[in-house]
C-alpha cells in the first residue's frame, strides 16, 4: 500500500469526492458536514494499485488542562476503509505510517467517533 499526505485545502475536487465517498461508505452516514466542522487538517490516503482504500485525517488542536501548559495535540479523525477492503490491515498500516508524523506533538489522540 502506498501512503500519501495532502492538506485539506490542497485536495482537488475529485480527490475530495473520493475521500467523502470512502468515508460515507465506511460510516454509512453523510461525512461532508462533519468534515466541514473539523476544519483543515492533513489527510493520510492509503492506495492499493492507485485505488483509494483507506483514509485518516490528522487535525491539530491545543489541549488546555487547568493549571498546566497548553499541549499541541494531534487528533486522528475519520479513520475509514472501503467496506469491500476491510479486514486486510490497510487502516492499521496507514495508522502506523501516520504515527511517524506525530513526533512534533505533545500528545496524539485517536477520535473514537
């Protein structure tokens, strides 16, 4: 599987449509409103033979706990795999690759939604 990264603002309309279709198929609900609420981030795109099969979105946020310094936090959102490709380890491989992008953050978090 090949992994590439693309900022939300750099997604072409065609690639955005592919990401939305993949996530909507995996979550069985509309994703565009959720993606709009999340805001900009870095999309991790997993491809097999050129076909988008898995996706995750890294979103930076600041976590502020009472009496402690703010923490630069990487939230991983919208982890999804094309339903016909699920169970083959693609999302796991994508998340392992994505974990290498977290070194500059104080905390990494996986969104349970």
